[in-house]
C-alpha cells in the first residue's frame, strides 16, 4: 500500500470526525456543545463495537485449524495445508 493512499484515507476519516462538530458550531453556536459531546460519545461506542467484533473473530479463529491430518493407512499419515 502506498503512503499517499494511507494519508488520503486518514484525511477522509479525520475530515468526517472534524467536519460534523464544525458544522454544528457554525449552525448552533453555543448550543452545539451538547450535540458535539453526544456525537463524540457515539463515535466512541462505534469504535468499541468494531474492536469487540474484531476480537470476537480473532478468538473464534483460534479454534479452527489451518491444516488437515488424514490417516491413509496403518502407518501413513498425510498432512494437507
């Protein structure tokens, strides 16, 4: 992955995080404090849910083997990856 693409993706994410509070400040002035706090709380809940889903997938993947062992005869075994 090229660094320019990484910075572009980070710029988009930062733009979304910063754009909503700025628009709220322009539209609502001092009344925007509570909506901004609620917005950031929703972002934190979303991030925590994403982390939880990823941890759950990693936990479940621990118990799935990456290879298969087959017994083909009395003393022969085959390992398939």
